[in-house]
C-alpha cells in the first residue's frame, strides 16, 4: 500500500472549491486513521475506537 497520508494531508488545504474539498478530505480521513490504529492495534481500547 503506498503511503497516502502525507500527500492527502498536503492536498486538503489547496482545495480550490467546495466540491474539491470533500473529494480530498474523504481519502485523507482513512489514510490518517490507518497508521494510528495499525501501530496500536494490540490495545483493546484502540481496537474499539477503530470500530
């Protein structure tokens, strides 16, 4: 899986319109969630928060 967090995080502030903002925000949200939850997946509270 290519690293998606950094590029999507950088592209969100450059959204030029109301329609491009959600188009860039939606991939950024799971891309930022995935590294946090995969790194701390052994903790029960983190697994519950992921669900």
